[in-house]
């Protein structure tokens, strides 16, 4: 009998195409969108030349050295670009410079004031402006430094110093030790997977609805049969879990192989996480459905709302949300099912050991078991006398 | 009038559903805005970046670098084992870790470069900032060493520290008011809220009236089809405005004072136009999806998907030009863009606001297009079912 119920329930799921479609398609669409949206961040964009206006007035000559360096890194407007060029400069008077800046035709204006100080005028703050400012600062520093050195060396500059002046050495290097650095993009995909697992709540929801005679006709018929409700529940619950597992694995394979997102190489544990996550989702849905005596639509609404809210707290929309919560209310991260699933994948990817991961998977299993038995308890109370 | 009353009845019966979704979305937006900082803005440098400094050299040089960094970043202590480092980055206790190798001072004096190891959370502007200031400092130090041969490390350090403090003065054309972007962020996130709640809710009415039997009964009734449709439109509009006002109410509760000016007015108007857009998307979706679950599915997909693509969660300036070009085909892009433009308004004038009105106009065009196509589809369907 068990097998019969199981098989028929599986058939039922295979036939409700809209349902499966929704559970499967939404995560796939969403993760594809992630990939499209974030591919822009990962691609190396070429360096864009920065337009600068230099005010050529009576104070200009007092900073000859500075402008010599600037000219070395620039081309004039209309000239051909050389290697190492960073800026496109125009030598204009003050009024024209300001007008160019207003119209955003240049990113910044460099001028020398009456005290022979180099100053910058900007309209807004952005990457070109930051680069321009940095360049001016560093050039000023180098000129000052060279002056200092000259003073110490009685007006001369050592040859190796002059050579060194035009070189910029790199002192920082990414550490080669340790596995990987935390990634900015990958966690989004992990949350999409967590969302897929939690959408299994809808499966769990319907499992219970189809068992409660006050909710569905199907359940009325089932409650008339001589089979124990528990047996029916276990069999159809198993069918629901199996369906959800298949769905989540399809989504996982899509994210891993089609979108090429790195999950690390601990495949067995990844599979374990996926299995536990899916079952947790279905169980939570069942619990929700057994707990609240409201209409089917409202239950769906609650389950979708709960899922999106949990995923939001796990950092799906804004990845810093997770860390903010960690600082203000860390307990939420420890019980949020979406976060537990996301973190499990992330820990498998990032860490080499297993200790961090064990905490997560234990919590997930604990939640699943508690939810399952709570559901059972709630179901048992609903017995129908012969009416 | 009867029809309108029927619509109201339908809505009030399904109110629970609508309010749950609305509640979840509003909850998310409240959390999002209370935690969000403008640190995803392009070029923004977080000078409060948390950095760990691991000194394996313990020399006057490494201590000097630490002193230099003290007031530029937020130095934090972490457990200095391999695992401690991994944990620190994983839990974002720090976002950047500097590891000074043993023998750093010795190699520096010899003129070799022993690189400083770094580990960061993910490539970010703040991380680049830290790398840059260290490189700049080390380069200055190296230059001084090359130029002034007989100086000792302490004196070199002092000179370098003074040297890198030389900065040029920056003037902005107008006071770039460091305006809090809270209100802007709130309204941008509202795109998700508006789309999610309105698309799902609007479909309810349409689906019910599209029900075959109900449609047939209405067709043979005394009411003209045009009148019927108009009343439906009116009812949908009322529902939309109802949902919109609830959302506005919450925004006002959070940011009341800031909204009482021309900018607030623009934000509110922009969001009303966008709500009409969401209404048209909902209407369009309801022409070919009639089940409640299907509509909920579409609502979530469209809301979440287009929110990601059009820069609601991650600013579009970070996503890149390719994404921006795709996003232009989505109505929410123009809404978000208008919000950004409203935020950067410095004064109220017809000239400045021209662009904002253009954005709103484009949104209205989207609405008209979607409604027209929806009407055509609906008409085709009814023709098909008749023949």
C-alpha cells in the first residue's frame, strides 16, 4: 500500500506541470539573471582616458615641474594616444575651464593659485576624479621629495634616484597560502539555491492540505479509507521530498555546470547539504500548513513571503545584510533556514576543514526533525470521528 | 456600480493574501533601508574599512607602517593563525589583512622587494584604497632611501610619513552636499515592493473576470462590454492606488520630514507612475496566466528579476554598461534612474527636472504598450474561444 500511494503521488506531481514549472523555472531564471547582471563586474574594463582642463594663466609657470610630469602622462585634445597615457588635457583660461567642468566635458580642472599652490576643481566624486586627485597628490609628493633629496645632496640628485623616480614599485601581493578569498558574487548563487530548497515549502504545504479534509476534497476521500493516516502521510511525504530533491538537483546542476559557479570540490558534502536542505524545506512547509488554519491562498502567500524574507536576511538582495545581522542579532543567522543552507555551501567552498560545516548541517537536520515531529503531532490531533 | 461593488468584494476577500505579501515586502524594505549605507556607490571609499595587521617582522619598518595606517583605516586585532585569518574574513570581522613577512626590513635595506602579503574579502574600491596607500608610502620611503644614502630608518620613516601627507586642495563647483541617500535607497527598493505586490494583486480581479463561465454570463448581460472593461480598469486602478498609498505611508513613517519638499514630491510622483506601470504588467500577465499560483509566480519572477537587472539591489553603475543596455528595456530601469536623478537635484527648476519628466513619460509609454498588447491578446483569446 505504501508503494502504491508513493507511486501515485509521484505521478500526481509529474502531472501538475505548472507547479513543477514554477519550482524549477524561477530559480533557473533568477540565477541566469544573476550571471548576466554580475558578469559585468567580473569583466576587466579597459582604462578610460580622463579629460582634464589646465588653466594657463600667469601662475602656470610657477609649477613648471608639475606640468612637465603631467604632460608626460597626457596627450592634448585631438592628439593620438601614446602608451602610458592617462589624461587628455586642454590648456585654457579659467572661465573656459569652469564652463567645461560645468558641462561635464572634463572630469576636473587643475589650476595654480596666487600662492603657487596647485589646486583641483571638481564637479562630482567618481572614479575619474579619484584617479585625477591621486595623480596630482603623488606628483606633488614626488616633487617635494626630490626637492628634499636635492637639498640633502647639495643641490644634486643621485643618478639612481632619478631613475627610481619614474618607477612605481608594487609592494603588495595576494597571499598564495590558503584556499580562496571570499567572493563577492558566488554567495548570490548559493542564496538562489537556498531559495529553491525553501520553495519546497509549497510541496510540503500541499502534502498537508491534501490530508486535511477541511481543506481539500481529496483528503475527504483519503480520510474515509481504512489506511492509517500516518502511512498515507509518510508515503506521500516521501513522494513530495523525492520530487523536490529532483528539482533542486536540476537547479544545482544548472548553476554548477551551465553557469559555471564554483562550489569547491567536496561533492559528497554538497550533495548531502542539498538533500538535507530540500527535505528541510518540505518539512517546514508541512509544518506551516498544519499549524495555520487558513485558506490555501494565504498559506501560499505566507510560504512565499517567508521564503523571500529568509533569503533576504541571508543576503540575497544585499550581501551585507548577513553581516549586519551578525553584528546586531547573530541568533537570526543561526536559525534562518536560508542562511543555514547558503552558509553550508559557502563553508564547503571556502574552508578546508569540516568543523564549521558540521555546525550548519547539524542545525539543519535538527530543524528538519523538530518540524517533522511537530507536524506529526499536529496531524495526530486531527482525527475524525465517524460522522 | 454593481460590477464595481463586486470587485471591491473580491478584493476584500483576498485582502489577507495581498496584505501578507505587502507586509513581507515592506518589512524587507524597512530592514534594507535601516542597514544600508551608501557604500556600494561607485568610487566610494570606506575609510572605516576594517583591517588586520599581522607583523611577522617586528622591525622598526613594520611598526612604522602600522603607525602610518593607524588613522587611515580601522585596525583590528584578530587571531593570527591560518584558521583565525580565514574566520576573520569569512565573518567579515576584517575586510583586509596585511601580513608583513619576516625579514622585511632586511630585504628592504638591501634593496630587494619582499612582498607584503594581502588577503581581502573581495576586490573592492576600499581594498584598492588600502593597497594604494601602502604602496605609495613604501615607494616614498624607497625613494628617500635611494636619494639620501646615509639616513637611518627612523628618519626615513619620518620623512616618508610627512611626504605622503602632501595633498592638493580640492574645491567643488557647488557644495556637494553629503546628503544622506536614505530616502533615495528607500524609494529605489520600493520598486521591488511595488512590482511584487501590485502585479500579484491586480491579476486577481482580471483572472476572476476572465473565468469562462463568468465571462459568458457577463457577455449576455445588459452591461456593455466597454463599460465592463472600464469598470474593471477603474477597480484595478483603485486597488493599485490603495497598495501604493500603504507603501507611501510606510515610507512617510520612516522618512517623513525629509519628504516635505520638492524632492519628496518628485519621488512620490515617480512612484505613482511606476505603480501604474506595475499595474499594466500585472494586467498583461493576467491575460495569459489565470491560476493564482501562476500569477504569484510571474509576480515574483518579474519583480525580483527586473529588480536585479535594473539596479534596485546593486547599483547599475557597478553592474556595467552591458547590463545597463539590457535593462533599458525594463520599466523599472527608468524608475530607478529617475530616483537617482531626483537625488542629485540641487535646486528646483523646470530645466533640471526635464530629465525626470522624460523618465516618467517613458514609464507611461511602457504602461500603454503593455496594456495595448494585453488587450490584443485578450481579444484574440476571446475570438478564438468564440470560433
